[in-house]
C-alpha cells in the first residue's frame, strides 16, 4: 500500500495530562495521564492502524495531532514542521492539510444545514473555490463518494448512516488534505454498510495517495486495510508491527491479549487461545 518512504507525520514524546479535582482544595494536584510519551511515524501514502481498548487514549492522540486538544508535551511534525510551535494565524493553512472523520456521522453533521452547505463550508473558509463554482464542486465531491448530486439540498436526517459517513468523507476530501485521521469510522454503521465504506476508503486512498491514521478496535479490519499497526495500552504505544504480523507474531502481552479477544466460531480453537490477563502489564 505504501508508495514512498518519506515521512509525512512524526509524533515524538506526545503527552496529554488532564488535571483531577479542584486545585483549591488539594495541596498537591494530581493528573490523569491520558496519553504519555507516544512516538510513531506515518509515511506518505501509508495507512497506520491504531488499536486498543476503549479509554486507552486513541481519540486523545487524534485530537492532539489536529490540535483540537493542546498537548501537555511532545512534538507533532507535519512534513518536518512542528505544528505545536505555530500560532493561530500560521496554523490555519496547515489545518486544511489534516482532516478528521469522526466516529458518529450523525453527530458530526449540523442537522440544520443542507448537505451542499456542509460540504461547501470548508471550501469557503479556506477560499479554495469561488462562490460561483461552489455548486459544481459540491456535485463533484458527492459523485466522488458515490452519492447523487441531486440530493445536495437535503438535510442530514434524510440519509442513512452509511450515506452520512460518505458525506463526512466528501467534506474531509474537499480541501485536498495530505493526511486524514479516521476515528472509528465504522463503529456506528451496520455490518453490511461497513464493507462499502472500507472499499470506498481504500479506493480514495489509492486515488489520492492519502496518508491515514485509522483508529479502530476491530483487529480484523485494521489487519486488512493497514500497512502497520500501533497497539495502545493505558496511554502508551506498546508495540508497532506490520499488519501481516498482527496475528502471527505479536510480541507484547497486551497485543496477544487483544488477539485472544477476537471472536472465534470454532469452540476448540477458542479454548486453546490465551485468555485476557487479569492484571495490568
């Protein structure tokens, strides 16, 4: 899948600590280390999977990369430029290079806006298209994700979950980003629709040579679509391995434990697998 060896995103020492309690009533303030000393790289055209149980810090990593949350420490370099050093003015042109597909397409679309306005909004904010060309551009983006331009005047509630996720994808692609974060983009969809969205993501990834951080709890999905997989546990990345080695050669005990939690239809094969460990690693 990877088309080049050039690194497009490099994360070093990323940390996000949230203060706990009221500082007025505590002699010493404590912190929740949601993300702690996370390091990874994503090459141009690569899909890196990020897996782990709920609450391990996956979404916090994603929001820190996009600076939706300000990190406590670390560096985030997009094409060699540390975006944490940029002020709001210099950050704006960088934002269009990085886009995010959120978990629930229903929550990420304004119910009061028509689809044409939703897709056109980032184009107008970044002044990428003249107002007279907006309608044509929106129609092209809808066709790109497999939707009819005839539906651009509808509201989000008039579409199915899979169609709404296609709209979210069209909005993300409108700015021609170099890097996309897909945060559990399949979890809110029916199983029959998930395969369609996966195929669409792979098709668009191939067409535009997109680099992607794909966050998921479904090991079978990430093993099929990702080049490499980073395993996260309690705010730290404990292992990064090639997707081909996920099931055959996991090293860290937590990776093995995740594999043991994948449903297996054969009772004999299920009984032979390592159970989830009761104690922290």
